């Protein structure tokens, strides 16, 4: 069974949509654990509502592309359709890590190519993993990545998934 980490984010009715996504993820992945939920400013386009972000840790026998297909179905069912790149979204689901796999296809890159830059991903991620574990393909620990991540302020919320 693979250990997989997923990123969840929303800035359109974010509490409602994160909870809906969490419910759908639980239906497919009964072995699931969620991090705390964090509030952050939109990273690329600042003239939009704040995001709520979390990370899920799952155990699954599905292959990476099959996990991504599940995430795509959930995004479609929650009507993810940003009006422009990095625009507001009902839900954004990404595969961050799949065991220690390194994978690059047209539709999926593991580890996620920008996660090491994003405090709103790393902060919840280290809640669910050994922070001294290195990023696959490197020797920098996730704790070190978090120290070097952007200084963007993020705030832990009381939202529970």
C-alpha cells in the first residue's frame, strides 16, 4: 500500500467546498488523515479571496495516475473552472507525494513541482509526516524546505475536515 499526500485548496465558499471534497475523498480512500486547515492570501493573483488549504495523507493501492483520476472527478463534480490561470476556484486537488516516487508525465509530476516553494502546502504537510524525511530525489528535509519557503503569512484556522 502506497502512502500518498494530497493538497486541497479553495477560495470560493472554501469551508463548504473543502468539506465536500474531504467527504468524497473519504469515500474512495478510507485510510485518510487530514492536516489542520490554513488560511492564506492568493499566491499568484492577489485580487481574489483568501484560500483555505490543507493536506491529506492516504493509504492506497491505486497507481499515481488512478489517484489523479479520482482527484479530477472530484474537481469536476465541484465545478472547478477557474476563469484564468491561478484564478479563484471551488476546489484544487493535487498529488504532492506518492511514497518516494519520482514521476513526470504530461499530466502528473511527482513530487509536485512547486510544493517546496509554498508555505501553505509545506506547513500542513509536515503535520502529517516525519519532517526530517528528505524530498524524494534530494537530501533536503521537509523541515528545511519549510524554513526556506516564502515568508507569506498563513494562519491555522478552526476548520476541521
